[in-house]
């Protein structure tokens, strides 16, 4: 694949109006159980008398769409690409123009609007010059498909050619393209996912297994089977696996990240084949972002990978390959733009933490990579959604989670009326919230990081069975690792749609490994820890909260904290594990707002 980095190669009907919410502000006295206590040693007590609970926000910073002309590294890079675009729409060459389209889309701009006065757009240029795509080379076709999906085009119908069908044609028994190569599998998987192909298809699943089977002992990958690992291909493999539904906590991803970390050089940069360069930095940043981590935290000798990447930016906004070797500045700049936007490939998608709350239990929760999607309604009609949407997130979650959903075409859009067998009835049905805000459009019409309100960038999705008046709950804890006998403080709040503020909730039931506790007038309850428990809260008329897992620590030698005997400890651990795994595990998602955790 030319310039593939290496020099060598609806939910519900549209909202017509909100019902007035009845807000009940907690004003009553403390309600305690036998295991609740009054104080928590070692914690600051607020004026209300409640121990303060830490609230650690997700610290990944994603830039908003940039206004050209503002002096930021991202806007300067975009300005550089625009300055070198020809009247025919081309930026540098055909291959680089493909990468440029991905970069433009990642920055939140429409590539169709990138053109000189009276000239052609970069998308028009690519489509008119599609003959430059080598249809016998998987990575060549993959790059073109990635550009088309980034631009919102359907690669199944580009002037009568079905490029997705061509990609599928490269599949050979258990992998894509040459059995001795790996990079063709990486990029074709990403291209297929970007086009909305089912993550459980034989081609994608077989290719994912092929990639995982050829991970090197050091955790990395190369462009070919049996070749020493390198940063570029390891980053590509991570992005491919994550886009295809691999959980970021698996051993495969953990080992791959460890390999990347081991390759970070003094100054924060990454090298491939012995040279620290901006391209390797950019792709490593994409891989880091794909698993929900912040590349600003990836440091060596006090400098992050972002610091090193920015050190290679020129005054005109372009990026060099290295300090002394400009190489293809348009290509390096295209890579860097995606990295500065904290995005990954495919650039038409992004990871979204998705939680689906049913009538009685949590149906599913996890980060999913959402790109284009193909939704089939209850009449068998297929609907291609070229942009990442809320409905696309549900579709991807259903693919990975193995549950079903039903959608109906109506006069005003697609309407989701059933998830995991739970169908809408009367005033009850399937609603959704983005970052806890209830949008004004249906699931198929809400585009991630585009639709507002809420203001982009968007972070998480809550789909729930209920009514218009149900308000979401959230819980906070003051610690997630405690010793047996210690106290833990839980705070429960509800989201007030009118004010956009989280308010304390009195009378919420906090579940703590089979026991129930009731919050006081200020939303708090203090509990004595017995063994490893998940914690969540619920109350009639509210959407149950996400869940926090609290880990028990071994008591230090000489500790005065009471603890169980070894046999008792094992018994309680077994009980906890029984709760977590023999009951529906999906009931216990992690609360993404309480402490720093990779979603």
C-alpha cells in the first residue's frame, strides 16, 4: 500500500416535547442500617458533616473543531494542507490525498468543502482518479475505502464499483491477502469496520484471530509474519483489533501496550527501525487513544509523545518526519492531524462507553468503536448510516454482546422498540442519553461529536428502558481499595435536566454485595467493608447508576483492623465472585466518572 506509513510499502421517535419533570429535593434526616457509621477516619469532613468524596474527571482532552486562522498546532497543520491543495483538489499525490481526507474528517471538517475557489474538492479528486487504486493490492484498496468512509461516502457504490466487495475478495481461508503478511490484515479489517461490516462476520473474526495468533513474544507485531516487532505495525494492529471489538483489557492488548511503552525513547518520541519520527509518534498516539488512555501521560524523561510530535512541527504548520529529514511533509502532517485530534484509524469512528439498562438489570456495558453501520429494520430493509450514530453504537454493542434489538421504519425515522427481548409498552420504551443529557433527535440522527446539545466531544451513551420522566443516577465513592473493617463513603446524585446539575438524592438504595443501604438527606451513606463488593444505587422513578468495583486489600502486618480468617476470607471472596460471575455480569459496569479508569 503506497504511503501506508512505511517507505516500502430510533431509538425513539423524534422528541416532540418534554414532559415537565417533578424534582424532589432531599430534605429529610439520615436513614442508616446496622452497618452504617458516622465518621470516616482520614477523610476531610465538609461543612455538611459528610466526608468529602473525590470526583476525578476523565482527563483525555479532545479538541473541538478548529477555526482556521487560530494559532494552534492543529489549526496551523490544517492551514498548511489547505495551502498546498491544488485546484484539482489534490494534496501532494493520490495516496497522500487519501490520508489527508482522513485527517480533515478527524478534525471535524467536511472534506467535500475542501477546495480552491472554482476548483474541485479533494473528494472529487479522489473519486475521479480512483483508477490509481491498485485493485490487486489489499492495502491500496483499504486506504481508498478509509478515505471514502471518512468523507461519508458509501464505498459499496463509488461510480458503480463496490470496493467493500473487492476487500472481501482478498480473504483467503483464514486471513486477508498474503499469508506471510500482517499489515494487509490490519488495514483491511479497519477499512471493513469503517464501512459498517459486521464485526462478527467470518472475514473480520478470522482475520482478527490471525492477527492475534501472530503477535510476537514481546507483545508487538511487524508488517510480516515472523519479523521483529516495530511501533508502526503494533499501533496499526491495536487500532484494528479495537475497531473490530477487542476489549482493551485483554491480554493481547495489554501486552501490545507494554511493547509500545518499552519502545518510547528519551524525549517522548517513538522510533521504528531505529529512527524516532513523527509518523511513529502519530500512529502510537492513535493506538493509545483507541484504548482510552491519554497520550499526554505517556512520558519518557518528563516529555510526552505529544511533546515530541509537536517538536517536529515547522513554522508553516507542516510536520517533518525527523528533525533533519522533512520527507513527505503533507503525509506526515496528515498523520499528525489525526493524532492531535486524539483520534484513531478508522477516522470515521470513535470509541464510546455504552451502557444499556433494562427493566430489572443492566443488559450490557463497555466501550465500543462506532463507525458507519448497516441497520436492518423489522421488515428486512437495510439502512446504511455513513456516520457514527447512537443507533450505530447500539448495533455494534448488539454484535459484540450477542443480544438482539428491533427497529421499525416510521414516517419520521427509525424507531427502536425492543432490546434483548424487552419491548416498548404504553408510556414505557427505549430512551437514550448522551453524557446524561437527553437529546432532541432519534438514535439514528444523533451523530457522535457532531450533534449538539450536548456539546461535543461526546464521551458516553446511556440507553435505558423507562419513561420521559426517569432521571439518571450516578454514584461516587471516596476510595476503591480498602481493608476489611474500614469504612467507605458512597454519594448518590441524580441529574436535573432543568439545571444540568447533579443533585444529592435522599432515599436511594445502595446495593453492596447482597446488602442494602439508604442514603441520607444529603445523598450519603457510610458503610463498613466486609469483602470485595460491587456498589450501585437505584430508586423507583430513576435510572439505576453505573457500578463501581471496590477492591479489598490485604491487611498490613500488625494492623489493628479486624479481618476474617483465611477460610472466612476465601469464603467471602467466593461469594463475591459468585455474585459477579454467576449472576449476569453485565449488571456490574464500572462507573466512568469516579476515578481514573480506562473505559
